[in-house]
C-alpha cells in the first residue's frame, strides 16, 4: 500500500538526514564522507530492492532492474543526495527514495524486508506491478547536483549528457582541493569520467520527483503537479553612477543620487514581475558607494534575476527593464551601465511524459494536475539534451527549501508513490501499444 | 586693496596645500608633521602681521592684536588647518587666511612684507582700518575640526568651550596611537588641555569665513552669504526584515522582499525632502542580506540623515518617516526596527552678528546677502555654548568640498576680504555706540 511505502520513505529520509559533515546541520558536499555514507546506504536499499547497482567514475549511483528482456532502454527515476549547506531532508532524497520504492515495487524483492504487503493489499495489484515492464527501470543518484563545493552544478547529469570537460578536473574548492582529488575520494577514476555518458539509445526517459520549492500547490490545496519546463533565466547588473555629495549641504533638487535611481528601478522590476504573465524578477543584490550615513550615494550596483518559461517573453522583459533603468537614470541626471551575465534558455520537457504523468496524477488523486514551470534548475536541464525529461512536483510546507524546515507530509509522499506507480503503468501500456503498431 | 590681499590669500592657500602627509593628496591629520608644518607657517604669517602668538595645550594657535587698550574682549576670526583625507585647499584655510589678513590690515605690520599698499589705495581707508579697535582681534587656528584621526570632532573648539573631557586622552586612532600621544606630538601638555577653555568675558564673538560646500550661492550668482544656523541633525537606522527565498520558485505575489520595502521607503524619504520646507534627507547606506543574485532579500538595513534649521520641524519629519517605514513594511508583510542614533539640536547664531555681517555684505557687494543655514557642522557649534557665533559663506565652484576639486575664485576671496573689513568696522562702531550709551 502506498501509505506503508510512504512511511518507509519518510523513515529513510530521516535516516539520510542523520548523515552530515556537520554537527547540528545537514550538509553533504561532493567528495565528503557524509555523501559516501549516504550513497552506501542508498546502494544497500537498492540491492535489498533487487536492483543491480554500479557507480560510474564521477560517483553517480545507478540501480538497475531489467525489463522483459535484458538491455532494454531504461526509464530512469531519481534525484541526488548531495545537499546545500544546512539543508533540509527532502531536496534530492525524495526523488531518490521514490525511485528505489518504485523499483522495489516492480521487482518485489523489497517486500520481504521493510515493506511487507498488508492483508488488505489487493494481490492482483501487487502482482500487476511486478509483471516485467517493456523497459528497464533505473533508480539513479546523481553525485553532485547542488554544486556547493566546486564552481559547477549538475556535475553528475552533465556526465550522463556527455558534457563532461576534463579541464574541470583542475577546479578547486574553498580549501584548494581539486575536483580531481574529490573524484578519487568518491572512489572514482578521474581519467574515466567521460565514460559515464549515456548513449541516447540506453534511455527511454527521465522522471524526477522533487519538492516544489514554492507555494503554488499549497495555495491550490493539491499534492502533486506536472512540471512543464525549467524556466529560462537571465542575470544582469545595473550600475548607476551619480554624484557623491555632502548629505547636509547639497540641496535636495541638486542631487544626483545613485541609490534613489536604483530604488526606483527595483520597484519597476517588481511591477514588471507582478504584471502577471508568469515572469519572476528579483533584485537580490544592491550595494552603495561610498556607503556613509552622511554622504549622498554616488554609485549603486543592483543585480537582476529574471525567469520565464518562454524565452522570447524573457528576452523582451530584459530589454524593457534595461530601458527602464536608462529612463530612470536620465530623469535623475545619473548614468547606468548595463551588463548581462547569463542567458539560459528554458528547458523543453517531454510532452508525452508530461501527458502520461498528468493522467497518472489525475487518476490517482482525483484532481487534474496543475502544470507548473520550475523556477529552480534541476538535473533535467542537462539531461534534456540527451533524453526525454519529466518531473513531478510534490507539495512542501510553506514553499520552504534549502533550509532545515523543509517539510513534506506523509500523505503527499503516498500520493506521489501512487502517481509514480500509475505513471509507470501508463508508460508501459503506451510502450506496448507502440510495439504492437 | 582687497584684490591684492585676495591674491596673497590665494597664494598662501596654495602654499599650505603643499604641506601633506601623503604624496599626491592633501591630508593633514591632528598630530601629524604636516599639520605642525602648516601651523608653523601660519604662526610665521601671524607674527609678520604683528600678532602676538601662542598655542594652547591641545595645539590651537592664537594670534592676538590688542585693541584700544590691552585685555579687551576679542573678536575671534579663524577656522582650522587639519583636513579630511585627500582634501581640497579651501575648507579651513580660507577662514584662517582671511583672519590673518584682517589682523594684518588692522595692525599694518604686514603691509611692508607681502601686501604693499598700491598707489591708488586711499590712504585714509588704510589709516582708518589701522585705527585701534574697541576690542581685540584674534586670528585662530583650531587644531582639529574634521576629526579624521580620532573618533571626535571639533576638538579644538570643544576645549575653548570648556567641554574637554580628560577621558578622551585614551581614545586611539586606527594604528592604536592614543590621543594623549598625539597631543604630545602637537607639542601640547595632555595634563593642561582643560586650561585652554576661554572665559566668556574674554570673547566678544566668533566669526568664521568658510566655503559654502553647496551650490546655493552659485545658483544665485552671488559671492557671499550670512549663515543663520547650523542645521540640527538626526541619524536613524531602519532595519526591514522580510523572508529570504528562492528567486526562481517564489511567486511574485507571495514575496516578503525586505529590499523592496527599503527602496519604497528611500523614495519616500526623498519625497519628504523635496516637499520644499528646507529639509534635507539622505539614505546614504543600504545593505542587503543575504545579498545573492538568486535569493530574495530577507533583510535590508537603511540609514537616514535628516537635517533642518528648525528642531521641531526636524523631529516631526523623523516621526513621519518612521511612520512611513512602518506603513510600507506592513503593506509588504515585512517588519521594521527603527533606531535613532543622533539628535543634534540646531545651533543658535547671534542675531546681532548676522545683522552686521549682512549689512557688511550688502554694502560691499551691492546685493542683499542671502541668509543660509549650514548643512555641515563647524566649530561654531561648540563655540555657540560660550560666545556669540557667526559665519560668512563664500561661493565655491560646483558646491564641491572635501575633494581636491574644491575651488574658490580670487574675486570671491576679494569680496570676502572687503566684507570682513566692513563687518569689523561696523562692529567697532556698534561697540563704540554701546560704550557711549
């Protein structure tokens, strides 16, 4: 039953949360003993679930359950076990534990250990789930998603997508330790990292369950959503330059105050975001020079983070906000330098997998699944270059993530268990239907 | 002639500007050899002007010209020769050099050296200026006005005003040098600093000529103004606390962005200042936490510097801006902590000296003198506690000060020379009139 399977997932998430580099906070960086311990635990659970496990040279852990015959393309389910600093217990582990749960449910091997079938479990349903699939299942733990230690992110999925660059071996962490040394600490072979790339024919697709990290599901009163895309992202810097001056002697109408220009622009950025077409726009950094109580600010540097599911809409918004900065600056006798640092395209999620996931959620929850764009990046972004990708969002309390207060209810985990069950069934039926055609 | 006397003042300002602690920048801190050199030069000029010089224990330099009989109360003219870092040549030296010029003109002793009377100088005018005054004249160089080195300002005039506190001897500069050691370096005796206090009966009043450090005279096309007060000043800090969050996943309408609250408030501060009743209001500091491009600001700390000639108006403005911060915070689901650090009352300038200065400016320039409140602090603030104070503002280019670009025209220096001549004459006539009554 999905509630018992969910209880096991909740217990396992708690067990993983005890594995940390730090006392009193959950932190697992790539290459740390804490991450190795978490991977060893996940590998034990995979084996108990009847999966054949292996690790590639970057340290990705893969548990495989063959389908009707060996060597079929795999539906890969999973997430990551590395964390941010002082993390919560669900960002990553939720997708990993749901993947192991799904594989266990399909192999049946796990039932005898932790998740004994209860008396009222319909034997036909269990038997149905254990019938071999027309594809392999892989439960995947990517070795480094958060990029906390090295100046890189999605390291594990980059390797899968064939985007590994050996020059990255020389990257160093804050203590000067190279990525090469960290790969060895993970038990990997730095010279063979590139061999972890997956041949497109090996994969049927990717599906990751993840906490929403937002409040849209909570506000809608629903447990699950289908992710439509990872929003494209622009990052820019607006540097306003006015004239520093004496706060007591400079008349109000003779000032060229850089901070006020930046403040007016930041409110314009907010207004653009609130205009309602799905844009999220944030001024996260603002610094002022000289930054003295009694000196009119001469320089103000403001950052912009802008995201939207549609790249053209996002590009138009960037142009509009750059023009707004110029107009505000001009009206205040201030200049503005505009720099764009990042222009990441939106990620194309598989329409087919979205459709099947949506059907699965609707059938198991009784409500149509909201379609949500992801504001945060995930391994699906690099993976989308080599296979069909999909994600299932699970409601989290208050939208809080990257924080010890991350919280997912047992009922919502159970809803996810049931939805993934149904999704795999639907995909199996669809694959068989294609095979018959 | 005032133009020749002005030329000498311009030349002496240039000579003083060559005395610096730093190569390529003008900096003279209290206790530095550069300041000692500048004081030695000023003392030489005073002696050449026929003044009897002395230094008190804090290092203030006083040159005295007796009046009709020895020991009369003195009209003290002067300013300071310490500077800010990378200073201009006029903030301080202008008032010192005009004071020495005035004393020289009254004693006649300086004429034979640098400022030979020209052929077309009316001998009766010169003779008139040299007639003994019904008060003494003192040319004063305060030893430390800017407070660049130690956490104190107006040190020299505090001593004059009897506000010296021996506990300040333990104050240290950035290198750990005590004020006590710096006083010894100035040639002073730390144990006798308090003896520098001036008995109120010793002084008739204080008059300081100073660059305006603003653009009101420049915009009015006039060289001189009479100062009415030093504005009172409030300093406050508003700390806005919202909720940090993910810039990609947090919906625009679910945010509690501390920076946007601070930005809206900073624009409200500006609007209050622009409302036109003479208030100057500045947000000079704004810092944001966590200050990451992709994180919604959870905390924003903004400073407020608020000045007005009328204390009640200033207090009402502080209350109004505190209420505005609360209202903005409440409308955004943010809290605000309000702290007031400074509440300096406006300085009462002598109505009598203002009146005489205004008459002198009008008679010598042919235009009524603007009455201006000083936005910056000056030695007149502490001195106002023990004697009548007045100040004459001289137009400076672009309002620029505390900057190597400080600039005063020779014509405006000449206008100041003539106005001070006339001011001393008018004060002498007024004193004689009182004596006759």
